[in-house]
């Protein structure tokens, strides 16, 4: 049994090592994506903090006026004084061809005080200038830039294998039952937790792999589980969670059903605009959220519904997605279609809501992101040391086989 698990650990580890090394290294970088992105691109993110902001409706109109071939679909107002407003856009339909205009960019950065477009970029594009570097690394982290969700599925499968391999690796560190020693079970397991730095490079590499995996095992399991949630959410993770509780479907998904879906979803904005959607959301907000700020507004063109997210003060940095109120406003009538709140959600909904904050480290603010950054480097280290252990043992086996062949000859 143990020999089988050793072989499983070896081959599962080798099959995932390169992927995990890339994921760990890129994950350690994007733990500080906002700061790194703003440092590399101050012209996109920083503005004069002394002036009041225009309305959300006006900012969307300014973006569309600057380029009539695009339509604003998502707006994240400036989160703090001195920062820009982010507007996500999609191509409009070209009336001459009946097809969408070419997508030259999908993110626009706007000065909230003037509506001036500061710059634009195509998020995730294969471009290596400063504007596109961090988005490129983010997409590399979760999909390796393999299109059509194949990359997401591949790395999701890697995460599943990683989870099982971590459990096997932990089991292999446990001491083997022995009747020939008087040492206690803990005394026999204790060396697995230690790193003997003076024992030579080979032993140091082995100890780093074994002891590093043990000390970080709980965090590694959490990272593997949340990786499955990120990449195989609807295929694996959500169905698994539904075995233990009720997962509330998204209101937008429900409105996509044939009986709710509009006959046509024209490109033009519906009669109720961005500002009116925010007003209606605030009117329906519970008393404790009456003074909350607008985190983001998403316009679902297919359903013609605005999703307005209100966020409690101080939640911008942690991005927990927990202390938030989401309102879905009908773009044609201005009526509230649905309301989602963490406090009113099911236990399964709350469990799912924790996955991204845990995976990104944002659950713990700056300290949590530092932990995730260091954990990403540790995952890279464990992958490399595992490959080194395999290569050394392979060379030893080959050398032994060669010597045996010489003796037989």
C-alpha cells in the first residue's frame, strides 16, 4: 500500500509540478496586482484628488462619446480620492455589417472629475508593455492563455490532482508502525517537521520538500480547494456544495430563461440609466446600508438589468464580498428585480462567497495578501524540490541498473 502511494505521489507530483510552479509564481505577483498595476501605470490610475466627481451617467456618456463603437457595461467608481474610474466596455453592433465592431480594448480609465479618458487597454492581451503586463500575468495564472475555457479546465484538473497529491504526501510523512523501537509515535514523526541545514544539499532539498509541505499543509489544502472553486466552479465545486446545502441561483441566470428573456436586447441603453439604477438601489437598501458607497454597477445587456453593488465603508481594501448588498434593477421599468445580501444568503451561498477572498488573501487585508504571496513562492519551491528529488532518485536507479548490468556481464 505504501509503495503504491509513494508512486502515486511521485507521478501525480511530476504531472502537476510545472503547472503549480507557474501558478505559484504568478499568484505571488498578482497578490499585489492593484498596487503593481498602479505603480507601472500611474497615468491610468492617478488623478487630481481635489475635485468632485461627475455622475456615473455622465462618465459612461463621456466614454461612449469618445468612441461611439463601444458601449459601457461595467463601471467601478473611484474607490478613494486621487484614483480613476474604471469602465469596462463591449463593442457595439456595426449597422453596416450587422456584426460587432472589432474589440480594440475593453477597459477604459476615466478622470472622475472631468470625464477625460486617461487610457484604455485590452485586458489579457498578449502584449508586454506596462499597461498590459499585469492583466497578462493574471490570465496566465488561471488559464495559461489557453482559449475557450480549456485553460481554466486544465488548471482546474491540476488543482484536483494537487489536492489528492497533498493528502497522499501528508500520509507518507506519518511514521510507519514499528515494534523494534521504544520511541513514541510523535518522536518518530518529529524529524519530518525539521530541516537539517548542515546535512548537505541532498538532505536539505528533501527536508525543504517534506517539512515545507507539512508546515504549510493546511494552507496548501485551502489553496487547492479554492483553485477548484475558481476554475471548476460550475462543473465540480458548486455541484459538490449543493450536496450539502442550497445554492441560490443568480437572478441574472434566472432572467436568461426563455419565459423571462426579452424578445430583443438592443445595443442602446434602456430608458432607466446608470444614475437612476443607483437611486433605486439606495431606495431599497436596508437601514444599515443607507450610507454605503457604490462599489460597482454592471449592465447585463441580454437581460437589460443593472446590478448595483453597495459596499460598506472600509471594505474597498479587503474586498471580502461579504459585507455587500447587491440590487438588480430592471432597465426598462426601474423596478427592483432582486436583492442579494450575504446576511440573508444560505450557508452554501456564504461558503461559496468565501472562496475568492480566501484564494486571493483579501480575507485578511494586507496581511492575508502577504501570506498568499509567500505561499505562492512556497508552492513554486515545493514543485522544484519535488522534481529534484525525482531526478536524483532516477539517476541513482539508472546507476544501480548500470552497475548490475556490468556485474552480470
